[in-house]
C-alpha cells in the first residue's frame, strides 16, 4: 500500500489517558515530619549525646587524676613537715639528756611533738600503735577541737603494719580537711606511734570545685556547639534527601519527568540519587510505553472496526436487496454474488493480515538461520503467477541471518505494494551490504510519494489513494507487516522517494557469519509464509 495525507481517523478514537486514581493517603502519612522524628535531629542528638558521654568520662578521669595529684602533693608536704618536727624533737630531747636533764617521758615527748606540729598549722592526734587512746593532740590556731578528724581502727592498724592509707578529704564543722595517717617513733629507741595529721583543704577544695565548674560548663558549651554544628551539617548533608522526597512526591502526583537533579557524589546519598533517577526513568518509560500501547490499541480497534464495517455493510446491503425479492431475478443474483464474494475476500484478507501483524509484534522471532537473499528472492519471483516483470539485480553471496518465511513475506508485500501503486512501471529487486548488515531493496519508477506522506507510510490502515486501494483490494496493512517483521528479525526498513521519482524500500537484516555449517544451510527452501500485501 502507499500512504498519504488522507489518513483516516475515526471520530472520537483519540481518547486522552486520565491519570490513575490513587487511594487517599491516611491522615498525616505525607505530612511534615515532626522534629523529634527527623533523621537530622536523631543523628545530631545521638552524636551530641555520644560527645557528652565522652566529655563526661574524660572530665571524670581528669578530675580524679587532678584530685589525687593535689591530695598526694599536699600529703607529702604535710608528712615532710611532720618528720622534720620529729627529728627536731629528738635532737632537743638528746641535747637535754646530754646537759644533765632527765629524759622526757613518752607523754611529755608526745605533747612536745604535738605542740611543735601544731605550730606549723598542722592538726595532730597521736595514738599508740595498738588501741584508740590518745597520747596527745595538737590544735592549730585556725582549727577547733571538733576539726581534728579521728581515723578508723582499720586505718590505724594498716598504718601500724607499715601500710598507711592514702590521704583523704574529711568534712568537719570548720570545713574540709585533709587527713594523713602515718607511723612514727618518738624516742631514740623506737617507740612506734600513729599520727593522724590534718590540714585545711580549703585551697584544694576550691581548686577541685573550680575544676568541676569548668568541666561542667565547658562540656555543656561543647555539646551545645556540637548540637548547632551538627544540625547545620546534618541539614546540609540531608538536603539531597529533601530533593529526593520532593521528586518522589511529585512523581506520586503524576509528574513522571521529575528527577533528583543531585550532582554526582560518591557517598550513599549519591548512590541513592542515581538509583532513584534510574528508577524514575524506568517508571516513566514503562508508563509511556503502556500509554502508547493503549493508544495504539484504541486506534487499531477503531481503524479495524472501520475497515471491516465497510465490506460488512456492502454484504449486508446485497443481502437486503436479495431478501426483498431480487433473489428471484437471476441477473440481480449474478451481480450480487461476485460483489459479496469480493467483499468477503477483502474481509478475509484484512483478518489474515491482522493475525500476521499480531504474531509479528506479539511474539519472539523463530530461530534465525542463514538465508541467501539472492536465491530466496529468485525463488519467490519464479513462483509469482501474476504481476509485471521485475528487474533482477540480485548479487550472490549476500547472506542474512533471519527467518526465511518472514523474508519471503516482506519481499512479497513490497512487490505487491509496488505493482499496486505503480502499475506498469519497472520494478527492480537488488541486494545490498553496509557495515556488517545485509539486505535488499525494492524500487519502482512510479509517481513517487509526497514528502508529507513519508512519516506515515508504516502506520496501519493509512492510505494516500483510498479509492484505488479499496478498488484493488488492499487491506492497508502491508507496509505495517513489513516493518513489524523486519523489526522482529532484528533489522529495519527505510524508504526513499519523492514526487515523480518513484519509491525505493530497503530492508536491512543482520548478516550471517560464513562458517562451514552455515554454508551448508544457506539457501534452504522457504515455504509459504502468512501475510498479504497492503
């Protein structure tokens, strides 16, 4: 068939596709995310909490280390002063003995030691090695009796065994005091006693209190800064997710052209954006293909119904005439029966072409095999019973990888199309090669095709000369079958024409590799194929 500007479309056949109705979303399903459920806040709060815990642990370690350092340093200075006083007391007692004075009793020596130690602003309580009785006490001027802490029995026993406990802070009515339990001897002949030394810990307590304040305030400031910086960085890092959400929402509302438009990045968000864009493109292609298929199906049904309605109307008209009494007129019957047969044959041809076209478009191609195009086309020409002469320009050695029945159907439809629309004109069949593909062309010297008709040549039921096509019995599907079969074989079909310059249809097919087995199969006889001319 030859197509043209006279394309027929049934009124109302172009039906706009309405977007599919979507079930209403549950309340709040697509609403804004609450701040506490936001991924930005969750991540920021999680990292801020982790930072706070880290700072708390680090601050606690630093506080304990500094506290032990301060206590140890102060206790060492107290112990040094205490042992210095002991040495001085011993020297004084020895000097008095050498001067002829009597030796000091333990109680006198203990009181002297307590007095000397108290003069250094150190409180002291002296105990014998065993027991809790007090040998002597020394009270500095900045303390009261209640400010002198007394160690436990366990602490005294540990000190007597040579394992004095470490320094400790003790709360007293006069404030915090540092207590140090140390062993000592009062006479040249050792007489072990236990000294409970205590000094004011106001300075240490003040330093530790300041450190606690600094650690707490510093930690809070750092956590607050981390929270602000985390919110900013989180918002910046999660901004692409907002774009993805907006694009997904727009797609859900029917805009399938939406994309994330996120620059290429190598993180997880970049991978998600690429996957989203690929998915969106796939969805858009799928929907577009479905819409186009539905539109083609609507148009096809409309065109097929219109094509079949014409011969059915004609047959029904003849039957009505015969029914009204013309059947008794032999002349009327002789005129009606051939016309009815012609219309019936036309309907059969349309149905046959529709089936061929449906098989070509809806199923996979049969297993391809090497086909020698020159031999197959010459066999087709030899079997032709009608039609004008065809110029044979077929070169040997042009082997395609295709279904021979499909190739025969394509060639038969092209020849029928050329003879129908260019009666009496020369038709030329020729083989061709190009860039690993092979094919054949069918050219005629007829009136040619108008340029505005070329884009519609392969549409179903599309005709340029409607009157002649109907008179010659064309179904309007021949070239559509040619294109469908060529595409099914992995090839294509092109047309070149112009007004008054004839028309040339070229079919391109995959080329077969010339192996030994392929050479033996080349030129296998092709049986009759379904599908008529348009």
